[in-house]
C-alpha cells in the first residue's frame, strides 16, 4: 500500500505517461477507490498541476498544459533515453537547439542517480559522432510541422527543388520521418492532389498553419517503407526493379535506405526498387552484389548494357 506522498507521485507519473485516464483505471492501478483518486487529484491541483476532469461514460482525468513546466517523473530507461537524446541533439541536424540541449542535459545529469549517470556517460564515451551527416533543419520549422501533424492542421510553405526553384505548397501533413541524416514530411499535397514526400530542410521559411482537416487514408501502412521507396528511386530519372535470390534482411545490409527499397517476397527472396542518374554505372554496381537476381523492370537500354558487360567478363575468363 502506498503512503499518501508515494501515491501522489505515482498518480502524477501515470498522468504524465498517457493522455487520458478513466478514474476507475487509476484507482485500480493504485489500489484505492475512485473517491481517493478525486481527493488526490485535488491535492495535485493545489500543488499547481493542471489536472482536467471530464464527465460521462468516456470521462476521466487528463494532465493539461500549465503556465510553467511541472516536474517530470521518469523511470530509469526513460531518463537514460532523454539524456542520450539531448546529447545527440547537441550535435545533431536540428539547428538552434544545440545550446539549449546542453543546458537541459546539465540539469538532468545533476539529478541522475549514480548508476544512471554511469550508463549515460559510458555510452557517450564509447561513441564518436561524425559531422556533416546531413543538412541542418531549423528547429522552429520542425516544431511547427510536428504540431500540425499532431493537430491535423493544413500547412502552407515555400518549397525548394534540387535546382533551388521555390514553389508554394498547401498540404495536409501526416507524419515526420527521420532517416538518421534527413527529416522528411509525408503529406497530401492539395495543389497536386496526391501524396508527396518533402525534405524539411528544403522548406523555405516557417510554415503557416491553417484550417483543421479530417485525416485521409495514409498512402501506406508502413510510412518508413513508403518514404524509403520515395527517396531511393523517385528522384532518379531511370527506375529499376530487381527480384533478388536472397532474404530481404540480408539484402538490406547491402542496399542503404537512400540507395533503394527492399521488400520481402518470401523467406528466400526479395524485390529491390532503385534508381540511377545514368545507366553506365548500373552494371558495375550490380556486379558487386553477391546475389543472383532477375531484372523485372528496367529503363530502355539497360538490358543491352547488362548483356554487353556480361559478355565482356565472360570473354575475359574464357
């Protein structure tokens, strides 16, 4: 059985972990009755925590946003994850938050127990970060886009193409996807009437939020695969589809997310979709693979190039 102080801390932790909680579920978690939960909620409100209550069948409690950030209660794994994330942000691809991340990290490490501080510092000391991993994204742009995805608000922004030409876009944002090097926005482009993938670093200025919208059916259940397919082949003028005689997990180790998308056919084969700026390097790139493959779709001229290269190598060892 919790003491009153322990129960309040546990109740606050539960309210921070999830958006909505029925009173009966909170009572069951804490081993008390619903009346005790009401009294504890009033105690939290007296301490300055904005706990909102709703009535009815779907009623319950929700921790709202207050005038100041309340203390956060984190378990061990959450605290380590936040500390590692702040260290990464201090050297990451989001502009303008490096100094803020360092200050937040200093506050967090000051109160971390010794056992957790050792885990964080050990990981930091064993890791070397390489600079120049990708273009820098403005933190305000990223926050605005993320909020629009969450609140289902349309966005208007200027978007630059590879040549630097900027066009105006009005989109219905769905989700942000991070590849480790770049940030991408998956959104329905209202001007072009179709789903598009936008590089956030090419957004010109801070997007302007607009009216709320009803979310559409996503273009794919797996948005990570959708973005990988879009960024690995769509930008290239020559498209290529291969059926490879090897498991998808094995092939994916050789084909990076920016080089192509890998889809499993069965446990022994997969399909690779990729692209190229020119046809001449393609045969020599494929020759480096250790897998047999069949060309399912190829741009004009590539099949003949593959035959010529194959004959040349065959003559070399004849």
